[in-house]
């Protein structure tokens, strides 16, 4: 893969400027966590070098979608656990899902 883990970690950090991650009181340095994830993703991308471009994009989109879903679920669980309201966007999404089920 053309991007190196260090470059990806730097890009991740840039993206976080717009949407910061709350690392709370995790006993690990943020930069080390970012580097660990970047290295893992670069390894994953490299393992798909024999995939077609379409298959590679579909796989990376599926992985991204799974991570966004997991993040949403964990975020809502955390808010509920602390009795806090969800944001407008999340509430709109949840209402949309409730309407489909009802």
C-alpha cells in the first residue's frame, strides 16, 4: 500500500481536529493507540493487494461501515448508562429506525 502507517496516523490526527476522540482515562498514550490502529489498517490493506480495485474498495467500505456502526452503538450505550441524551443526529437516526419497526 502506498501510504505508510506514520502517514495514516498523521491523517487520523488531522481528522480528529474536526471530531475529537475522547480517550478518557485509558492507560495508553493517544499517539501509540493511533499508530497501532494505523499499522493494523495498513497491514490489512496490504493483504488485499491481489484484490481487484472494486473488491478492495468494497472490503474497506465494509470494514469502515462496521466500525462506524460499532462506534454508534458504543456511544449510545455510554450515553444511556450515564443518563445523558443523545445528539440530534443520533436521535433522528434512532427515530427513523423506530418508524420502520413500528
